C-alpha cells in the first residue's frame, strides 16, 4: 500500500448529503472512507459528518467497531446504557463495540455530529499522544 505524502482537501459544500437507509431523517457525508484511511496509513473504518433532521433518529443498533460521536450542532437525546439522556453541541460519546446505542434529534432544527468508526482489535500496542515538529517559518501567512 502506498501512503499519501500530500495533503488532500475535501470541500464540504461540494459534498452531497446522502440519506442513510434504515434510519429516520439521517443524512451523512463521508469525510474519511476506509480507502482514504488506508492512504493515510491509519486504522479507521469510516468518519462521517451526519445530520439528523427534526424528528429524526439514528435507530437503536450496535457495531463491530467502536464509535466516537461528537455533537457539533443542536440538541440530541442519546440512548446511553439503556436510558435516554439529553445532550448538546460540544458533547462527545465514546461507544464501545457491541453496545446498543441511538441518537435522536431533540431540537427544532437539524442536529449535526461527527461519527468516527474505529476497528477494535486485541493486543493492540499502547497509544500515545502525537509529536509535533516545527519547521522553518517560510509558510506563515504574511499580514
């Protein structure tokens, strides 16, 4: 596999919202596919930008992957450990593989979220925080 060595840009306004089957008023834009993750050299099943319309819901389900859900717009109800609880923009959910969950719009406008789907594997090396290396200041925006 060839790992990318150039930045790729996906312009949001050029992406179409696709209707997710088997849910209610759930639309998505895939911002990282499994193939794109492969090119980046990372382990990810998919990263979605999702919009839940008024009265919409991601119906109760579970995955064979872990999911991290960041609510970026609006108010939602989350089926969390068997109970419905209210949350809002800025809140993040960590859903382990195999756990039943659901997110429902709880607002008078569409809610939006970023959902990150990550493979779950046994005997994975420990994670660590990333390192950053500064480069010579030839790329700064001149004001």
